[in-house]
């Protein structure tokens, strides 16, 4: 079973609108971290925001916020007031404290290609 | 601070050739990672090193070897390249612990003919 599921392969959004990128995850660990990364067409991986499993407040970083619903195992990224420069691939990722006995590293979803239209 | 650096940026190999991808970080991080990214996929973990002197397999280790040369450097070796190894390779580093973000290098685009 996939550990990270991003159900939106692509999205078109008008500039200045808010956009929500969906992410659901699967883990039996109680301790884990959820991350969002942005990958523009130039290819680099840019860290956006982090949410810990024990954090009671939703994480925010500037125009980015994370809508964390632990019971639903969802960690959606919200971008407010979208800009043309937000056009990129967006990846949701998880790191588990105990990794279920497996490898220690980030597990990524397949990503959402976001295109902001003027 | 350069962060995480990778060399080379691009490489073309013929099937059966070998090569080593180099990675270095100047952030004094304990943990280092190698990922590959294929079209339409997220990144997948090849190998990681939790600390100097240790390495462990990730999700897709077959066909690769790694060396944690010191705390700064973590190399990935393809002994006999195959077309299935055509991919973009990213190195990353982080402090120890699951709460910490990983910092990524710029990537190496590898084509195996």
C-alpha cells in the first residue's frame, strides 16, 4: 500500500486564488513528520513546511499552511493568494520515527503539478 | 555555505560502464541520503547513512553501492550501469531525528544508453 497518496496529478488555478493540494498518508507509527517540498521546472527540491504528529496547531510559513487532520491521516497544503511563481511540482513526504522496521528516510508521494494561470 | 553539492550535474553512460556520483555537505549533518526520481514519480530512497561509518539500504538499492567517506561526503556508485538506472539522482542531508527537514542537492541527471 502506498504510504503517501496525492490524488491530484495536475491542477490549474487562477492567479491570486487560494489552492489546496491534497495529501493522505498511512503509518502505524505514533511519531512521524510530514513535509511539503516544491520542485520548480529548474529541478531543485525546496522545503516549504513541516508538521509533526504531536503538533496541535497547524503549521504555517508565510503564504503556506498545512491543514493537518490526524484522525483522517491527511496533511493538505494550502497556498494563499497564489502567484505565477508558484507553478511547480509539489511533493508531500513523510518520515517515521521507527520506520516500521524499514529504511529511515523520506517517503514521497507522486506529486501534484500546479499551474497558476494569469 | 554551499549547502549540499553534487557532481557531476549531467552524465551519459553506456550500458555496463561504471561511475561514482559525489555528494558533500557543509552543514555538519549526521544523516545523508541518496534518492532517485523517475518521470511521474516522487523521489525514492536508494541508500542512506545515519552517521559516519554506517550505511543502510533504502527502497531501491539494487545495482548501487555507497560509501560514507567522512561526515561531509557520501558517494553513490553504479558498478555496471543499466538503462533502467536512467534517472535524476538527488543527495540530501539532515540532522538526526525524524522532525528535521532534509536539505537537497541540485541533482544529477544520468542517462544510460
